C-alpha cells in the first residue's frame, strides 16, 4: 500500500482517529445524503466493449495487480477520473481537464 504525505491537519486527524478520540460532526441527515450520493456515483449500470492493444491491456493488468484491484475496476476508475476532470498527467503535472 502506498504511503501518503499528510499535512499537519491531516496528521492530527489521523492521530485522533487512531487513538479513538475522533468524533464525527456529521449529522444523520448529512450522513444519509453522502451515502446516497456515493451510491449514485458508483452505480455501474452500463457495459461497454473496448478494443485496446495487448500491450496496453498487459500494462493495465500489471498496474491493477500492483494496486490489488481487478483491472476492470482500474479502467472504470480511470474513465471516471477523466470525465470528472481529476485525472492528471504525471509527466507534465497538468490536469487533463481543459477547463
């Protein structure tokens, strides 16, 4: 699993959580709204067929194996990040979102 560098606030939050001292400020209504939003976001109700090169498929499968997820889930995640504008080009350090 990858280690992420946390800023001071994130580290304080993680420390409080791990010490059992974290208390959520979410109201039941807000929690329900977030749960419904997440469910709608991740609902997968369409299937697609895509032709890609064997080389690209092998690279995707290898990367998915490194991440510990099925390669189809990785492909779905990449597509979601692209259409939501959060996919970034690691080499140029630029977002793929042209807006």
